[in-house]
């Protein structure tokens, strides 16, 4: 994930997107492979690398505690003072709101105090993820629980934070319109494998993997006169506990051949901006 860029990770439920996020965050050790930041394996010094990683989940759960403790939640080793919390709240565009509350940072949230809206809770989550000045933030469906008008505000806020602080994002989402709006590059995942990786423009204008083609064929078009042939995939996604031999997509692929049942395709570079994992292109 290049510095200051957003890479979106898309794929069906059960593809392994959140598992990958957990591995990058150091919550789940990889069975194989390496997670590198600045070309170093983060698992060799997880404690120090964790400070460079932020996380924004789909729904922010706040404890029935003060705003201060909710923003600094989970950080026991770093020195967090009120200045750092105000700074994070300012970046999350929540400083004035919190200042306006009678007791400021000491105001209780939840049943004991102020009730926050969905958007405000997400902003607290953003402030929480920014508190240690991370280099990479993993956003796991950060707006899917919000209504559409609030979604746009939060997406614009994330874009501003990225621009001002040079942060990179790994952005996990099901919503292709959101992905198109926020990302510089997109990785498509299917049954634990990245099957296509391209710049956003390339992927939307020239999807190559049959799964990506099917996925994009059902995205509604803003132009009511545009006619797209919808590709409907047959069958269910196989269990990740029992991944098919050969190409993991062959059980549902409209172009599958006999080779696809036995040969595992490798990632193949089409050009500098586009790679795909499919025997059709090898
Ligand atoms: Fe389909 Fe074969 Fe390509 Fe897999 S390798 S996506 S089954 S054509």
C-alpha cells in the first residue's frame, strides 16, 4: 500500500478480507507469508509497529465512560495527554462539539450522559484511530452502518485526514460506488486469494477476472440509458475450509476449462497498473 494512498479490498463475504485485516493489525498471526511495513516484518517487533497502525471498524462501540477515555481506549502504554486527544478530535471534526458539551472531555457518553448519533460515534472512532499518528489505517466497512448523507461526510473526512497527514488506508468494503470514490487501487479477493489488482480507473474500465466482471456487471449505473449485461454467477461460494483444487473460482466461472480444475493460476501482470490471476491471461 503506497504512502498516502488508499487501496480498497473487495470480495464476497467469507473471502478473508477481515482475516487479512486482523493479520496486518497483528491480531492473528499469519500461517504463511510476511506482513512488511517499511520493508520490515512487523511480527518481529509487533509492539512498536502496532503504534503505526490504526483501525476503524464498521460500528464503533463506545463504553459508558467519558469521551476522553473512549478516545484513548485501549492505549495503556503510550503517554496520552488531553492535548493529543483534542488534536485527534479536531482532525475528526468533533472538537467544537465536544468543547460545547458542559464538561468537555469528561462528559460521559451512553446511558450515563450524552447520546451520540451514528456519525458522531464514527468520528469518535476516527479520533481513536488517529491518536497515535498512525501511518496506515485499516477501515473495515467504515460507513456501511450509516445513512447515505452521513456516509458522504465521513468519506470526505477520511479523504481530508489522508491528505493532511499522508496516511495510507486499506479500505474494506462491499459498496462498489464507495470504493470507486475513495480508492487509488483495488484488490479483489476470492476465497483467500487476491485474484485481481489494478488502479481504480483500470479496474472499472477493464475488469479482467471473471469474478470481477460479474461483480461490476451488477453495479447500478448513474446513466439510466446505459445497458449492461448482468452476469449472474451460479452456485454458492465454496467453504473456505474446503477450497476447490485448481483455480478456486472454477466451480462458478462461466469460462472454466478442464485445465482450470487442476492448475492453480498465478498472478500475471498485464501492465504496470493491472495484474490478474486467471489462466485465460497466462
Ligand atoms: Fe475462470 Fe479458469 Fe480463469 Fe479460474 S482460471 S477464473 S476458472 S477461466
